[in-house]
C-alpha cells in the first residue's frame, strides 16, 4: 500500500484490511470521523500512537493537549498545515 492507495480507499466504508491501527486512525481522520480516529489510537502506549494523538488534538484545536502528546512521541508540534502533517505521518507508517 502507498499513500495514493490509502487516499483512493477513502471512498469505501471501511479502511483497507491490511492497514495497521495507526493507518486506520489516520484513515478515519481523513473521512472526517475524528472520534473514531481518536478512539483507535488513544489507549496505545507507544510513541507512534502518541504522534498521531498529538496530531489529532492539534486538529481539534486543543494545543496544550497536542503538545503533551507530541512530547510523549519525542516530537515537536510541526509548523506545517494539518494536511501536510497528515501526509507525513501516513508516509511514516506505510
């Protein structure tokens, strides 16, 4: 799977079966289902999930919470658009 295939799959009702939980979360986010994206990622205790968690809270506008999760991921809040960050994260997990 590549980023193009993931984007093309957004017309479906469910994420691609081979998608990791990280990509599933990002897929649901792209489908404008923030709650499902957050639900999938919020209880995974690793840096990868924390990165996505930070992104989701940044998107939500909860910057303090976003910065907390970015720090847990060992990252800083990026100075790029949300769309650019989404693509960067997707590429990291493909």
